[in-house]
């Protein structure tokens, strides 16, 4: 990836982070930590990887994203707004009565949302169904699904993992956001699913481990996924929960809490400073 | 009665899927390692490219069904009622119900008539569970003729449908002229003293009970209520108004099923006594299906007795 493209992606990721903070702050609730950790992957998907058209959000052969860790909807909404699926003004209405942006993604209400999610473990199964349908139709689209590292404690994830490999769904990519924190503490403190890579490999997946904040590594991983035939790919993205906002980083207290006004202003100032720095690069 | 044809509704399900598959190449069938029992094996044999076995993983199967429906297919997902409606309830609620996708859940081996396998497999709670999901249509056919028509109609309906089939061969109630419509019950026997509203394999029992009651001078109306959601309110209310007392009959818990749907309807529109015949608030047990139906009070004579009790409540 050339420097100019990378710079543009980093700027977009910064804007996604600002959208996350804006949404969660205005909603006075939501999940900033896991939204911030997946910002680079989300940015890459919508601005590099996926074939989607905001003017035709239901296009038959579009690529699909199923946000299996549906609680990080603010990251998805920020990317969709930035891409032009709906107005940026909607972000401030997140979680409000009558708004199109629900607490967890709704395919019925929000343009660009390909599947309703929120109950952990279910998204990867629906992504398997979409990928299977694509194979059956000989359609060119690919299906992406983002899982939380805590989410993979759900047994359904492994039912789906077994299914995807058994049916040879090489048009499916699962990204595990490995930020090591869940609501009650670290993975170790709660009920560790590690080693994650060995588990997916044992289930028959092509496994790629990367730094989930490094666009070069993200780019290489998605490229390698396309080249892998006969089996689904799992990209394990090592990330920092709350990445980009100093006081939220690596702190599970920010899993599901909104910033107050002072915290909001500090977070936005930090992101503004990062943006200014990026633009001078 | 010796020449009454008996066919299990699951057999009709399997055949109807093949019929659908011939007409519509967007129909896909999923099963969870029970294809031989649910009879989706028929579809698998006819259209191997459009049949997928999810293995013993019902939760994932429901999600896969939702994903396939989201990309344009009409999906029939099959397992036993216990594991479809029971184990995968939340997957059905969130991935299929909330999204209102075109997934038809073909649940076989419902009710106490599963027989020897016993309580773990005798699902008498599925209708209750499915009724709580907004937008879910629930159909419990009385015989093989109605089962076939229900499958064909479900495929045409936009949105999720729960189809309830049985393991046991049951008497055929309808002939070739029968026209099935989702959401519409039908009067199988006229009567003005009491109305017996039955569903599934209990419809044949209700007709037999009405025969016995007639010999005793009681004219019972018999209504077949295949669609439990949305319930045919008009027909239920008319029966309540015209007869003044209702008996509901189902091979399901008396909590949350047809009895509840009818009671809720009449309580709000024109309160009359309702006596519910069904599985009382307890689990099943092992034994031959026909015997279990007797032990659990699901036979014509039980309906006769309960109908008389209902008449005693009539003002």
C-alpha cells in the first residue's frame, strides 16, 4: 500500500473514531471501547475492500458485512455515514426514539446494514448463510463478519466455524477483534478462548494474525484471504480496546459506557490533534 | 372407519418440499441430521444441490437459514420441534423473527405423540414459544392434505412461518376439494350448543367427539384451526357469540397454545367460558404414541367429557 493511500485511510479511521465518540456521547450510552478497537478494520472494509454502493445499498452482488459483535454498531454507523449511506446528522440521533440508528444494527431500518445483529454468536451463522447462497448462485460477492474475542465464547460461533469449513466457504472472512477485554475483565479473568488462532486452524480455517491497527498488515491479510481457495479465512486482529482515546485505551470500564461532556471534549481534542498531525504527514 | 387413510403430516411435508422444489429453484432445505425422520430426505434425494445438512447444530442452522434468506432464497429449516423452537428459540427470534426473513421452520415430531422417545423429545411448548415472536405465522395442520397445502402456502408468504408436523400417522380429514388459506379456520361440522376448536391431530378426535355428543343430543360445532397465529378472530368470535361456550383441543400444553390464543381473543371481544383440552402443565413420558395420547387425556372421550363440563358453565 502506498503512503498516500495509507494516509487517506488513517484520516478516515480518525473520522470513524470521531463518529463513534459523537454517537455514543449523544446517545449517553453505547459501547465505545470495542468500536474504537475495530476502527481501522472497519475503515479498510468500507474504503478499500468491499464492493458497495451507497446509492444502491441493496445491490444484488454487493459484498456483505455482518457485524456479529453488534454492540460496536457505532463503528459501523460512523463508516456508513462517512461512505454516504446516510447523513452524518443521524449519528447524533443514535439510540433515540424513532431514529434509524438502533443500539444494535437493524437491517430493516438502516441503509447499508446487511444483517440485524446484537445477540452474540449469531452473526457468523448468518454470514455463513450469505456465503453459502453466494456459492450456490455462483455470485461474485464476498461476505465479511466481525467477531469479538469475548463473543467467541458462544458455542454457536464454533458450530458456524465447523459449518463454514465443512462447506468450503472461501468467500467468507471472519475478523476476530482481539482486544483482550470483555465486560467482566480480561479474557483470562473471565473464560479465555485462547489460543484463538489454533482453534480456528483446528476447525479448518485459513488463519492470519495481524496488528489490527496497521493498514499494511490489514491490507496484506485481506489480499491473502482472497487468494485462499477451498476454506474460509479468519483474520485475528490484535487490537487495543478504546484505541485512539488515551483514557479509554486498554480499560474494560469503557466497554459499555458513554463519556460525559468533559470526557467527550478531551476525546475529541485528542482525535483532532491526531487528525492535524496526519494531515501534515 | 376401517378404510380411513392414515398418513403422518411429516410425510406430507417431505413430499410437498419436492413439489415446491420442482416449481421454484430458489427453495433451499436445511436439516440438522434428522433428514430421514423429518422427511426432508425426499428433497435431498430430488435436489441434492439445494439441500444442506448443518449437522447437529440447530442454532447455527437457523442463522444459516436467515443468511440464505437475506440473499434471496426461500429456506425451509427442519428439525424436531423441541430443537427447532426450543433449543434455537433465540436464534429464531433474533435472526429470523426480528429480520422478518423468508425462513420456514419445518418442525416435526411435535407433541406427546412422539411416543417412546419420551419427555426430552415431546415438545408441548413450541406453539407457546413461537406465538411470542412478532410477525411469526404458526400453522399446525390436521392431516396430510392440509400439511401439503400449508407448505405450499407458507412458501408464498413473505416472512417467517413455523410449520408444526407430527411423527404419528393420523386419519385424513380433508379430501381433494379442500382449500387452505393461512389465517382462516374452517367449520367442519355445524352446531349451536357449543363450539369445539381443534388443531393438528386433535381435529379428527374432535370430530369423533362431536359424533358421540350428537348421539346424546348435544350439537357441537367443530372448527379446524390450523393457523394459530394469526388466529382467525372472526371465526372464534362468531363461535363464541353463536354457541356461548368454547372448548379448545390441542396436542400441546394448555399454557400458551391454541387454548390461550382463543381465550385471549374471546376475553377481549365477547367473554364466554372456555375449557382447554391439551397437555396439562407437566412433562411427557415414554410409551406408544396412541397410548400416550390416552394417558395424557387427548382422545375423543376426553373431549366429550370436557365439553359436557363446558356446557355446565354456559349461562
